[in-house]
């Protein structure tokens, strides 16, 4: 059975198994007025209404139907755990983007704990490609402006080019960036999900991992708006949001989520180190076989000047 999401006072408390919810009810951690949602439900309902259907004993809810939060009040949770982006037809295009970015960057735990784990790949992919491409274009425009202000700065790096050629290259990269981001979304999500499987942390399907990667990375890309160090901050903050997202959405520990996104880099570094070591040993063996490394002949003794 799917995990149960519990919320209180418009904030998510997390995702729990039936046993955890039953224990929480027994210890008083959860009450009948808390809101509950699990996959298959159309909306959040008081735990007191749902507990009997799930075979749990709980006092009747004290929360009136009129007191249930509206979709606007629960923008973190959305309807059935949908991000605001997936409700853009109701709330508007730009409000949907700003609410999603704000929820992911400022409240990642609550956001990903309540994130709907299914719903198709199209919405998160569109969000990822759209936001990432726009932010990449902003970064490129920053660089083009810097080139125009100080062409010599880039001429030193491109001896056979010029500031104009550099700008043309940036414009070309902006045009092809959407296609590259589509590939990036599937490749990065696929590698991360494979690592989760290797670590025994893929409790949910690939779609769940894909949604986390898309919403976390694209939201962090907005930090590219910050000049100079925005890209670096975005990378660090994006990695943090992905770790939190995988932890909450997949129901795993933080170290597994962290290792899942760092394992590919560690494997690549290990492979390069292994190849470098093998190459060094091979060169050493060849040098021994051919009598060692060649040496320069000694210079003859030159006559001393009178």
C-alpha cells in the first residue's frame, strides 16, 4: 500500500506507512483533525474520516468541513499533492512558477513529502526545460554583456576568436539548450534511479525520481539570476533539494539519497584513477623491457678557456 501523507496547520508532517500512522495515533502524535492523503484519493481529508476505512481506531474528527484549507492556502500541498505548476490553468502561468520555485527552494521537506508520486512525465519535464532554458539564456546574456564591456578578457581565452564569435556561440547554445535539457532530464534521472536501485532505495518508480529531479534542478536554476556566483549557489542548493526530495519522496534515509547523487561522480573518479594507475604501470613495464627510459648522452669535456 502507498504511504500516507499527514498535514497539520497547512504544513506537511511527512509521509508514513500504515504502521507508523497507527503507532502515531496510539501515541497521540496524530489526531483526528490532521489531514491525510494517499495515492488514489482526490483530495486531502481529515484523518478521523479516513482512519476507519484503513482499519485504524481514531476518535471522530473535530475539524468542520468549512475549516478545511483551500487550494490557495495549501499551495505547498496542492490538490492531491500536486505542485502549483501542475495547477497553472487554475492559478495562472507565472503564479504557478513562482509558487513552485518558492515551495521547492524554501520548503523542500514539506513540498517533496507531499509531492504526488505519479501523474505523468510531461508536466515536470516541461517545467524543467522551460525554466532551465530561460535561466541558461539569462546566464548567457550576462556573459555576452561582459564580452561587450571587456572584449580583451575573452580574446585572451580565445586566441583565434573574438568577442563577436563568442557571442554567436552563446546564441547558438541558447537555441539548442531546450533539446539538451530534455536529454539531461532523462539521463540524470535514469542514473540517479539506477543508483537508488543499487543502494536499495528505489521504493517508488522511476517517475517519482524523475519528478524530484526536474522540480528541484529547475527551481534551483532560478538562482542564475544572481550575478557572478548565482550558478555555483544554484548547483549547491539544487543538490540539497534533490537529496531532501529523494529522501521524502522515496522514503529513504538521507545518506542513501546523498550517495545516490554522488555515486556516479565517485565511480568516474575511481575509474580515472584506475586507468591512470594502469597506464603508469604499463609505461613502467615497457621502459624495463626496452632497457629503461632513454638517457641523453653526456656532453664532452670542453677545453677550459685560457
